[in-house]
C-alpha cells in the first residue's frame, strides 16, 4: 500500500508447490509448530469451543431460575423458537442481504477508485474510509438519528421531492418520517458495515497487475470488456470476502434495528437479546442463536459454491 | 433492549469481571467440555440457593477496611472536578473505610446476567453493595442471593426512611434492602413537537390521531404496563392476569395502528429533546434534568395516578464486607448526605427530614414535588405488585411480543 509504483507489482504466485529452497524440518523442531499453535488453540477452546458447548447444552435444557435448569434433551425448543420467530429470521436475512448488496454497489466503485485512480491520495482516502471506526459503533449509529431526525434537512428534502410518498407506498417508510422505519435500519446497516466491504475489495483490486489492463487494451478490449473479463473475475475473492464480512455481522446485528427501527423492524438479534436478558428464557435464546448460526452457515456456503471461489478464500 | 444506553455510556473505568481464577477455572472446564457431547449433560444450572434464606457470608469488615459499591452511571454526586464524590469521601473520613466505587451498572437485565454465574455457583461477586431496581432486588431476595441486613448497623436508615418506602410487598420491613432513590414514572412531552395538542393521560398517547408515530413507550415492562393499567382504572399493585392481558391488548392496538414510534430504554431522552417523540412515558428524574436544559420539555402527572418504583441497595450473597456496606447505607440516610445526593441526581429522595438541608443547597429542588413529593403527589403514587417467577417470565414474554421481539 505504501509503494504506488505500478510496474513493480508482483506477479501472481505460482499455483501449488512448496516455496523453493525450503529445508526439510529437523527432528528437533518437530514439536515447534504445535507449540506455536498452542496459544491459538487454547484461545479457541476457551472463548469459542467452551461457550459453544455451553450454549448447545443450554438450548436443550428445561427448568426455571428458581428450580434450576437440567439437560432434558428438549429439542422441541428449536421447533417452537423457529415457529414463533421465523418472521424475524426472514427479516434479518432480508435486511442483511439488502445492506450487503447496497454495500457492494457503493463499495466496489469506491475501492476501484482507491486502487486504480487515487494516485498519491490513496492512503488519505483509505484513512477516510477507516476513520469512522475510530468512534464507537453506538455513536455512529446515533449520529444517524440526528441526520434523519423528523423535520431535519434530509427528511424535509425527501418530503419536498415526494420521495417518501413513494417509499411509504413500498412499505419502506411510514408517513413523512424516515427514522423508526425499515429504510432507516437498512441504511444504518449499510453505513456501519461499508468499510468491511471496501477493505477486502480494495486489497484484491490493488493486487491486480495494471499491465493486465494494458494487455487487454492492446488486444482491443473496450474498457467495459476489460472490466468484465479481467478486473471483475480477479477481484472475486474480494467480493466474496467483503460480502461475507458484511452479511454475517449484519445478520446478527441488533443495534441498528433497536435505535433506528420500530416494533415492526426487530431482527433476530433483538429477539435473542430480549429472550436472554428480559424474559430469561435461556433455552430459547440459545436455540435461536444456533438456528441463526445454521442459517448463516447455509447462506454462506451456498454463496461460496455459487461464486465458485472455494479455492480463492 | 436497553442493553446500551446512549445517555449512560459506560464509564472508562469499568471493572473487569474476569479474574485470573475464574479464567483458570473456565479453561479447566473447557478441557473437560471438549470431551464430547456427553459434556452437554453436565452443563445444567443448579437451583438457586434456598429461597428466602439469608445467604450469610464470612464478614471481613473489621480486618479489611474497605467496601466495594456498584452503582449506575451518574447516580452519585460529584464535585466541580467531576472526579471526586464528596459524600463518599465524607464516609471514608468519618469511618476510615475506603469505598471502591464503580459505575458498572447500565441495565438491570444485563447486570443480572453478569453476576448470575457467580451467585449461582455460590461465589463472591466481588461487590459488597449493589444498586438495582425493585423487581430485580425482589428476584435476588427470592433466589436467596441477598444477605439479610443487621438493623443494629442501620439506626439512621431505620429512623429516616420515608413511610412510603418502608414496607414493599417484596421485602416487608426492609429486611434485605434499602432504597437508594425513588423513581416516578410520568408522561413527558415536548411542547414544540406537540404543536398545540394537549396530553394529560396515557389514553391521549395511545389514541390522539395527531400524535401518530410520535409516541414513545418504555421497554421496562412494569413502567409501561403499570401506567396503562392505571389509565384503565386498575391498580398496578393489585391486578389479575385478565387485567394484564386487557392492558396489553390496548397497547397492541396502538402499536398496530402505528401510534407508537419506538419502545426505548434511557435513550428516550434524545428522541424527546429532538422532537421525534412528541410525548412519551418517562422517568421524572430525567425530566427534571431535561427541563433544566431545554424549556420546551415538560411533564404531566395523569389524574389516574403514576407509578413509583425504587432503586435499592442490596448486599449480594458471598460479599466479604457486609458490615461496611451496612454502614455505607446508613451514611446516606443522614439528611445532609441525602440532600447532597438528591440535589445532584434529581430523583425522589427516600429520606425524611431532608427538606431544609436541600433548600440550603438548591431551593428549586426542595420545592419540586418530583424530588420531594408533597401529600397530593404521594397520594397519586402506586407501586407495581411483586411477581412470582412464573408470572414474571410469562408477563415479560407477552410484553416482549408487543415490542416486536
């Protein structure tokens, strides 16, 4: 990122094969890789495996706070939870999916610009993309409440242009306001997760050797064709990584729906939070978390398969 | 839902919950748990300690001259530097007991989830005194997770506690808890946003067509439901399941027709100030402060009455310094200390004989019925009755559905 020299860009690495000159490991060092792995494995065990097992157990328990909880392998909790909260699941997938597509539409041109056109401004623009991360997620979301406030500049302008009449008819907004509507939640998600899209896109675009573009042009490809045949396929790892990094956290997010939404925009994250902290229905909360995980895993694997980029990840 | 509260952003010095010991324990548990699915069966939560039993712990107060106090953010008076707490310093100067004060409570549900594992395992939470809202205090007493207080250490508190707060149904005679503040739930409005509409009751909030989409309700089930029950002529201190369902149906109707903009936690103050909420159910202490900053904010006490709740001081089970904690409670029941506190936090003061002291600090506050309720105000006050474990779960579940989750 520091060196803007174009012709110096590295050529793609040779597929497969060990790096030349690697010496066969000596006996003495055989334990070393495992020792090096140990901290990471321990971390995974304590902060991932253990909580997962605990939650899995909770999801098949029954009982109450006073009487205690026991594992009764009560799998009906899963069926009940899905039957009760499928609208919120659907909504989460819908909102997160929409936000991901919007992020891609906004993020791709931005990343492209930074990678190929920003020149010496590249680092500055990158900082501008990352800068919002220096403030807390909460503050950034709350800022939208000020921006989109009823009677604020934005809402007034949208009302004057009758944009809100249209979105209102589509069910995206309600009346003459933007806040506390689906539109506000999707906008919040898009804004908050945009950098997660831009960064991977930028990294994969930046790696493309500009000489490939020159070569394509020499072969009489029009700019659109160059993009379609060269740039886009080579940036697919970034697209896949970016969509995953956006979709996964957005699907489980509850802050945007809480602050920018209303009762009819609650996502599955809100349900889990409420069940866990207020209703104290720990089994249902745990079961919902696992269903959410399953939904996301399925969505992600379908996405990866269809993009045909397993080997690129 | 009010997991995070913009107006009560977490203080920088939040105490870590994870000690080295608990970490080691956890990793040992992790190794065991990795054993396989069979481990799932070993993960149940034991029943809570004997209900109503005083979970007494060894008291180290005499040897360790310290007490650790967990409270809500901005719930303690500060000096000009905003770093020191004069009332706490007065306690240390008088008794020689040092107070480790942390503002690590942002939400009752969240705080309960945080301390529950230790309490369920019969361990010290590291806190000698905590401040929680009455329903959570009731739950902790019900579960046997609060230590019985020794009245001989609480002479001032016993003498000065206002009659109104003396004997809640969940802690008769205050055997386990003492109120830190009273909380009045009223209706607040933004005059500019109301645009001439007159709001006097919850019915106005739920029905007035000009307020459509500009009404806020609280995610705290008892506040929203209690005010609605009162509006329907029911006493939140004595209602049936049918009454509850009727009130819920009334609210559901308002939600369905788009009258309610949002259910909020503490962050309603921002919506009210900006005018996105024309009117909302609100906590009086906040309204006093908002009113001081923006003149268009005001409040109304409905004729049908208002809900009073309390934030209460408790000594959690396993706490090492119960006597020190009791002395700290007693300290805040001296009128001089209570007045200083009330002048800063603007919530209802549960201590008798504070008026003169408070008038000396802040005459307006002393005359404000939201801080020192007069007779007319006190008569309109109702409390939400205590709920059993099953009732609480059922009511919260129904209410959660109303709020969309």
